[in-house]
């Protein structure tokens, strides 16, 4: 039995990385989220929502195993009412000139 991290942004034929423990797979997933966070411009790449960890017996079809963790939205901040004409919100100390909300992602047990 192994844990397989699915990376939908890999672009390779096989987007799974095997790990011996769930803790290691989750650390790998957190690292992927950090990499994809750096790609925000200002929006997240769509594939961040597809990061997942499976527990499976076979490396040939890890997605047929049991889904144990997936990405979920975290710390979502909606556009407040105090955004000025330049797009700045003093209450949030954030710029909303080109976005309706800010969000982060984290892994969560399935």
C-alpha cells in the first residue's frame, strides 16, 4: 500500500508521485500548492483544485484507490464595500482592482 499524490498541473502522461506515508504525500501536496500560489497572476491556475492524494495498492491505477485528501478553498476574502475608485480596501488592506475575492488553498482529508 502506498500513497499517490496527483499533480494535475504536471502536464506529463503520469501525474502521480508515490510516497510511503500519508504525511510525506501531504507535505508534497503542500509544496505543490506553494508552487501554484507563486503562479497566481492574480488568479490561481485552475488545476490547483485537482491536487489529490490517493491510497492504493497499484501504481498502475492509483486513482482507482481510496481518495484520502484533496484541495479546498481556505481563507476566502470577498470584495468588501469599502473599495475605493483605485481598487483599494482599507479594511482588508488589499487591492481589489482586478479581483472579486482572494483565496488560498489547503489540503483536507476526504
